[in-house]
C-alpha cells in the first residue's frame, strides 16, 4: 500500500523538525515562500511548488501566527476537498477561526500546538505535550492522528482552542514575557550563582532563542494574555508596595 502524502508549508526551524518527524511514516513534500535548494532539506523530503504541495492527504502549516491568515487566503485556489488541514500555531482560538473561514467545507481541520521546539524535542528525556483540537474532522481521522503523534516522542492532550489559550496564557505566555523582561535587564552569570538564579538564566536562553516575532504573536493573538500581563504587573506592584512600606 502506498504511503500517505503529507505536506508541510513553511520550512523554518520548526517546519524542518516537523518534516523530519513525519517522513518516518509518510511521503513528505515541503514548500517555503523564500524558496528552497536541495541541500537545505534532509534526505527523503521532496521540495515542490505551491500547487503540488496541496495535492496531498494532509497539510501542516508551519508558519508564524501572524502569517497564517494571509497564507490561507493566498492559497485558496489550491485547497483540496478531502484533505486534512493542520495548523501548528502556539495559540489556537484565532487560527481555528481562520481555518474554518478560509478552508473548504469538504476539507477536515485539526488545530494543533506541539508544545516544544527543535531544541526540546531532540534533547527530551520524556514524552513532550502536544495539544490537539478537533475542529471539523471525522472522529476516525482525528483518532488516527492522535495515535500517530502518541507513537512518537509526544503525549497528546485533547482540548478546545479556548481551553488551550486560557491555559497557555499563564504558562507559555508568562514564561516568554518574563524571559524577555529578564533579558532586557541584561543579567549575566556570576561566580556565585545560586540554583534559582541559574534557572532564571535558563529561562532567558530558552525563550530568547525563539524569534521576537513569535514572542509578539504569542502576546497579540492569544485573547487571554492581556489579562495575564495585567495580573502579573498587579502582583509586582503589590509586592513592591509591601517592601516599600517596611
């Protein structure tokens, strides 16, 4: 039996990781708007044009959150009935809304958020969380992909886009926010680092290794991050006020 054809739109750091994960079980095609040369992709991955990319059983969008809506609009002439479309964005409410709006009604939609990047995946000591939301997909197809990702170094968590964004605002969103604040302070290692301080430096390294674009998108496109930032600043002011009145 021939392998399913799975396409990846976008071949940045994450798109490359995603294509490598998928190629173990599927025939994988990739496309990047910047153009790709053969020596840029790993063995077993096929570089194709935009039209050929959409001739597939499943398609993963591995693009910035802020780019997804435009990509969906621009590729509408190539969308295929029967294809399963996935996003891989770090927020879920708005990407799910965009996919329902622009993708064909006879196409399936699964919203996903792999809660890791290339660095975490290759160095993981345990299975990494992967959020999946069934937006418009036959149950059999949804469970097929749940089982596929569970068979890799992942642990699938099923939840709605709204549940995801609420939770992530106070976990990933706050971590990236604090990481950028600490980086702006220009903290440096010392000869007498405590364990806690080492962990703060690790937060800076981990979060600032991602693009500024991702940081801004996490804060802009999650409907719950504005409240997170207000809650955080209220708590900082509260503690500051207590110390100021000692």
